[in-house]
C-alpha cells in the first residue's frame, strides 16, 4: 500500500511524502503507483523548476519514496505554492477514491 501524507502548518500545506508500493499490479504495470508518482513529481517540478520555490526533496532513486518540504520557503513563496499543493492533494484524493485498497491518504497539522 502507498501511504501519502500531507503536512499543514497554520492551515497551509508545507509538504508531502509518499512511501511504499500499491501492489495493484506487477512492477512496470502498476497504474496506481504510476499515477501517484506522476502527480507528485509534477507538483515537485512545478514548485522547483517553474515557481522556483525554496524546497527540500528526499527520494529513493529506486522508487517508492518521495518527500518534499517547502517549510523553509518564505511566507510569500508558501502562499504562492498553495494552489499547486492543494491541486496535488485533490489529485491524490481522486486516486484514493477509486483505488482505496491500494493507497492511504493522511493529512496532518504540524
């Protein structure tokens, strides 16, 4: 099962982590893993490459783990990032709605 965790601070999303494998299908054919990975990487690339928002990334090059934090960003950067971060959260919720046996979504205030 993939666990996707979103962290909020004072109501704003400041980070997300996904960990694990969905085991929906065999490696290379797992559409749940592919969907989560694609959405999370899209969000990270948007934050980093397009918006140039200060962030920290930790990932396993072999897959199954990605953690992105914008907690060290400026207040203005955090505000600007909310549209992308909330959009990612909605996308992950949509995956969970359809494939709830393979993905667990957690939202927490830190």
